[in-house]
C-alpha cells in the first residue's frame, strides 16, 4: 500500500475553496479531515436531524459525503482548469 503524498498549496487551496462553496456540505456540517493527493477524507458529525426514523444517519447524507470525497480525491489528481 502506498502513502498519499501532500498536495501542492495551489491544489489544496482549490479543493478546500470548492468544498467550502458546496452548500449541501456546509448545511450537513461536513468538514475536511484530511487532504492528500488522491485522498480526501470528509467528516460528518452525528446530528439527530440527519437521521432516519430508526436513529441512523440517513443514507442520503452518507452518500452525499462519499460522492463528494471521491470526486474531490479525483480532482486532487487533475490539473487546475484554465479558461480558454
């Protein structure tokens, strides 16, 4: 297993800035726990208002977290988009 390498400052800023503009993630209270090249770990604190009727965190919240973490992990490997 290889260890993820640190991101360059521009890429880290780009990823953190984009995450901070995701209104669903901010509504859910998601924070960045770890950022590395090809690895993004997001934290979703337990809140009762994010749970389904049996007290478990709703799969919709978990899926949004997983989708965002995977997308940003992939984006961390891509060069920044430059306008034409």
